[in-house]
């Protein structure tokens, strides 16, 4: 049975679809709107009065909304532009004080400090003059900014010190390989090393006098050769490094090199891997994952039976793709476990705004940590006005899902929980009948860590023979598209009238053979009254195993929402631009917009403190 759009539970801003009738008597439209507004206000106030105080259990309370007519005033009239811009800045995600930031570079753990380098424009909030910023941390959450690590000051990197990776040798030596953009924007590979390796802060970096150490090889375009990986040693004693590239314009590939002295590299005749139709590969990464344990693995760890993750950032679609497979360490070839889920056509780290990611192995906690950057979807003029652009996601651990063996598990590093409030607001067994919307009284809802579990009536689920066979998050009508078995989930960054809202939800589709597929989606289509920002519906399918409830964790940090489904099997990052749902006006709701199932929701919601991002106190 295909889903049919009905009167929306979570209302949309339908100004452009609902022009006022030209036949209405003068003044009548305004009167109707005023009366409608009063009616809605009474409904909202009455529903809020029914909400229990904090830390009490929410009973089986349901609230069904009516179709709310949005305000016709422009965003600038509704809220001060300065208020909205100031509010957007995150409280616990990493970003510099000002200006443009993008790719994380060369992350490493050294002498008790986590080091993060990143692409940075010290002069503007838009791309250009790409330099390496540098920060250090003891816990991956609170950071000290250090002086710039590398600037574009040589002919081979004068147009930018681009993406690179760190390598730590067994004897403790450290070096960086990075791509330099020359005068003609050709991409050249360069070497740098710390001036004083005994300095735990690694403040000063020296560029190798023999740079560049690699030029684009024959047959590779001058601008199709970038982003060297960390190095690892093979069974023959030679070190390996991979690079992103493409050939014949459409075939994305990972070149692989050997070296013994780190200044002279030999290109192998065959690529590590390639996939037709995927275009240019950037920021290629290769690393092992255990099939039995939950700890991370270093590339020097040749655990028997380990799987290998190959990842690339697609320059054409701007997504970060990964695939799980086998790495032949002798012949330097990688093979996917499932060719239908090959690199660039299968799985992604994140189905929202997330790009140019990089992992590193953390020996202090035996884990692999992932970073990417969250890009803007607003006009550049707005970035210039607010004085900054882009942000890094909360660092995540990455392991193989040992239950499915076919996908990764990503989860915020455990240190994130140190920002939680001592007490949480807990709501148990909230009954959500079809068409239910319940506000959750948590006070200000701009910095939250939300853990939510949804129990579906199994009898109703089993009795449904077929539902939404062709459903897909990105081509759907979002959270207002009511199906038999979905959507149900959370609404965050919403104002009390729901004129702005960002729903994150599950949607169950059932095939003709009785099997079901679950989708995890985030709907930005009504996230802001602004008309010139991105408003996508993101998402993908997520495995839900027998006996599991539907669960999600959301990190809400002002204009960033990171959403993790089923323990981190599917992840979505949303970058939104509310103008009304800011500061104390931001609310949280739980909802069930399905037509054929009842859902019980249980939630724990913590307030999140702010991370410390300060200059290092020399």
C-alpha cells in the first residue's frame, strides 16, 4: 500500500502553496489569521499545561495538532538577524574563533596530546589562502588553539597547503605528507616534519627542502592527484601510501605507492582499487576493523580475519563513501565483500552534511577516531556577515558491526558525555497513537544529548501485509508523508507553533513477501523560514535486528544536529538555520505520524555544557 500525503501533523510553511484568495473581502484574511492564531495558542498552552515537571515520568499523553497557518512576515521581521546569526555558533563542536575551516588533516596522538590540523583561511570566512590550523586537546572535546602549522609560502604550495596525513614511525619519528597547490593549481605531494620532535605540542613545522617529492604520474591529470594517506609497513619491509585519483574521467581509483626512505616513492602498476562511474576520489583512507572485538586496530596490526575498510570522498557528489572488504597485503589489492556495495555505490559514513573525513588510530584508548567537516548551505554573503563558515563533527569511534558484519558502527567518543548535565529529564513509555505529537518539557533545547527508544506494536506490525515498498527518505515528502508504519521519532529545534522544526525519524516499509526495511531520515524542509538555505530530506535504510527496539541518539548543538540510529549503524548530520526556534524558544517534541501503528517512546535528555576552545596558555 503506497503512502498518501494527508493533512500534516507537523505542519509545513506553505506560504508559496497557499496564496491568499483575491476574492476575499478586504481585511477578512487578517481577521481569520488572528482568530486562528488565538485558537492555536490556546491549544498549545493547554497541551503544555499537561506536561509533568522534570524528572517525572510522562504518562500516556497525546496531543494532536491542527493545521497551523504560518506567519506571513519575513524572517527579518520575525527575528533580529543578529540574534539568529549569533545563535548559530556551536557550543561543543570544534571550530576556530573565526573564518573558514574545512578538511581535518593529520590527526594524531603524541606525548599525551591529541593533535588536530585542519584546512583554514586565516583571512576570510570563504575558501581561499588555505593554511593548516593547529589545535591540541587532552580529551578530544576541549581544545587549545596553537599558531598556524603551515602556510602557503613556497612555489609548490603557494595556492594552498591542502589535505594531508600524519605518520608516526616505530622509532617515534613524525612526518606529514600533504598536497600542495602550485601556481598553476597542479597538485604536488610534499613532506614536512616537526622542527623539535621533543616538543609535545609540535608547534613548529619544517617543509622538506627537496619538495615536492611527487608529481602527477603520466596519464593522471595535474588536478587529479591529491590527499596522501598515512603510511603503513608491509610484509616486505616497504611502506605503503595511497592517493586519490581518477582515470578516463569517470573511474575513481586509489593509487598505491611503495617507499623505504619517505622521500622517493615507487608507483605500482595496478591501482589498489577502482570503481567505474564514481569520478574523482579524494581523501582516500584504508584501515582494518576487528570482526570480533570492539576496539580499534592500527594498520600495523595484521589481526587474523580482520576486515579492511576502504573510504573515499567523492569530489563530484560531495559524499563520504566506504566499503568493507579484504586487503591482499602481498599484492596490494583491495576487494569488496559485496560488489553491489562497492566503494562509491554502497554505504556512506553520514547521509547528511559531512565530507573530507579522516581517521586515526588512538593508541592511548585503542580506538579508531573519525572526523569530517560539516559544510554550510547558506549564501557566502551570510558567512561573511557572521564571520565564520563550516564546523567539524563531534569525533566518533569507528568499529565493524559485529552483529551484521556488513556495516560500520559510529558513535560519539565517550568523552562527549563529560559535557552532560548531572541529571537528565526522563520520560518513560509515552504512548503515541497514530497522529500523536507530544511536547517534552526540558526547558531550553539548543544544547542536548537525547537518547530515545521506540517500541512498535508487534501485532499491528505483523498484521500489515505491505506498506510503502518504494519508500526512500530523500525522494519522500518528509515527515508529513503519512504511511501505515511511519514516520515516528523526534522533532528538535522547533518553536512552539512548529513554524520551524527539524524532525528526525524512523519509517518502516514492508515488502510483498512480508519482510520489512527500516529507514532513518532527517527532514530539513521546514527547519528555517529563510528561503536561501539548504533544506533537504536526508537519510537511508538502517538494519534493525530481531528483538531490537528502534533507537536513536541525537546531539543537538545550536545549528548542528548529529543523529545516530541503532547504535550508530546509520548517521545523519544536519546543518540548519532557524530564525524562530532559537535560545529559549527552541523546543523538543516526540511524534508518531503513522496511520496504522501505536508506538511507545522512552527518552533520556541531558543538557550539554560548552567545550573550552581557547588559545594555548604559553
